[in-house]
């Protein structure tokens, strides 16, 4: 057995390989940003603006939908999508118990109550049966997250939504380019919400969001809502008349131009990512008790986050608490040069904002009569959080293949020392 780095052995991942930058920034990206800077058109509502329009055109085409609207970030994309669907005070919106906080803030921003549903232990996405249990006469929509890049079970969720007359908003912030039977996410529900925040698979140089839909009316409403409720049309002077309720939630042209330039390389990166990640996961799948992410043949996984579950008895590490085993593994892996960690430490419903229910002050939106007391127990989400560890960001780089092979060396090395992990977790 080779000596663990934590005890002074040689780390499995050489130091000079560890620093990986994401996103990859090329001269083409720099030139795209400079073109906007030099154009004198630095807001999306300026006459003659083209950078935001171009990204919207390109992303609509890529997602195979009729319309795309650029907005300020992924959280606003969700909020504006729900607003455009008419979701408002007194409504309930079903969201998964495991996701990024923004998924549940979207409904709250519309004064609607997020109602949490548990996840599937294998896909980490919404469990359709638990969603169905939580539907009430107040339910207005379901936010379906394609968590970590794996498309959710849209067949079952779509059938459920149709049966109950509910709209589906896809939170595709982690799933750019992922497909279900060849169809891209973002075009599978009524509205799709993407983030292009700098750490995502399709990044900008900062913050941004994209909303996708086939519905011209919804797209039109979001266009107005992002711009104070005004109608901005090419070739027509701005009249400062607000036709509807609005925000200032525009996408900046510099951010748009950077992302359009990234989009030129997106499919190539995606292909390289598959080629780097699949062999890495194949090596890890051979470790006893180690579960690699599920990627069935009818879906492509965008691999935004790699989440691994540990089956303690099968790994020979039972006895300790799952969280303690995970922490021990992360400690040994980090010493080897693998930045293993956690993504979400608690299920969303256990976050303070949902426990305290202060919201907009005086308890709104929950204070609206009839809002039920919610569960805080989501056994599957809790189990998954406790017994899994994740890798983020570095594997997104198109040249990460050799690094991931060293990561696999580290996992194999740590796996040889499972007895140590067990005793670390027990103490
Ligand atoms: C990143 C993310 C968001 C929010 O996007 P921002 O652009 O950061 O506002 C929403 N949902 C999920 C699942 C995310 O990962």
C-alpha cells in the first residue's frame, strides 16, 4: 500500500497540475468584450444594441426554442419566468429539497410560497411521486431542477403537470447542453431558466441569465419586465411608458458578448468534457461501495457537479456516521490534491429563511391565510447530503483529462486505506 499524503507520502496529484482556471478565456473572448467597450453601446436597451440580441438568437437556436431573453442573472431568470406565468401571492410552487437556494427564492420573490418535495436517491432530481403528494388547489407551478447537469424525469413530471394544469419552469442553471432523448433542457417545460454566472458550464465574465421559451407572450412579458415594464423595440425611440409591472433586470452587452464567444467553443468543450469525465468515472465505479453519477442512455449529463455517494456497508466502512465518513474521506483526498467537498450542507427547507418565515417582513408570503406548515424532514435529500462528496469546477476545463486520471489515482489510493477511514470516522 502506498503511503497517504496526510502521513507524508507523495500526493497522488502533483502540485503543478492542481491549479485549473475556469472559465477558459481566449483572445477571441477578449476581443469580443473590447468590441462592446469600444462601441459606445453598453446597455441592452440602447438604440442599435446587438450583443444581447445576438446571444439571445444563438441560445434560442442551441436550445431549440423560439425565444430567448437575456436577464441579469439566473435567480432573476427564475423570478421573471414565474412572474410571466402569473405566479403571485397565495400561490404555491413546488421545488426540490436539494438545490441551490435561488431555486426556492424565485417563488418567494413573487410572494408565492415554495413547497419542497423530496428527491430521487439515484438521479438527485425531483421524485415525481413526492411532487404529486404535495400538490394542493393553490399549487401554480413546479420548478424542476436538472441538478448537477442531469435532466430530470420530465416524462413523469410533465404528465403530472398536465394532469393538474400546472406549468413547469426548468431551472437549467447547471445543465447547459444536457439533453433528454436528444432534446435540450430549457425547451422541455413551459419556460427554461439558465444562469451564465462565471462558474457555470456556459459562463460569462460575471453575472447573467437567459430565459428560454416557445411561448411568444411569455417571452414578451419577460422582455418588458426586465426593463421597468417598458416596450423596447429596435428602430423605435424609447418612450418611457411602462405597460406593466417591471424590474431592472437586464443582461449587460459586455457579459453577452463574452458568452457568445464562449458559445462558439461550447460544443467542442462539451465533447472533450465527455471524453475526460467518462473514463474517470469508469475507474471510480470499480471501487467497492462507491457510486458514480447516474447517466442513463436516454440522457446526456452536463457534469456541472460530480456527486459521489458512498454505500458504507459495501465499502466496508460501516459503523461511523455517514457524514463523518465523508469528512474523513474529504480530508484524505484533499491531502492527495483532490478538492473534494460538499455541495449543500442542509436540505433547502432547513435554511433559515424558510424556518424563520420572516420573508418580506411580518411573515409574508407565508402569512397569507391558509399557507400550510411545511415539512422540514426530507429523508432522501438528507441521506444524499450526508453520504456524498462532490467535485466542482476543475473538471469543466476541456484539458482536464490527465488531472482527472491523477484524481482517480488518489481515490484508488485512499480506497486502499478504508480501514483508516472507518476508524477516523468512528473517533
Ligand atoms: C447557479 C444557480 C442558480 C442561480 O443562478 P445565479 O446566476 O447565480 O443567480 C439557480 N439555480 C441553480 C440550480 C444554480 O446552480
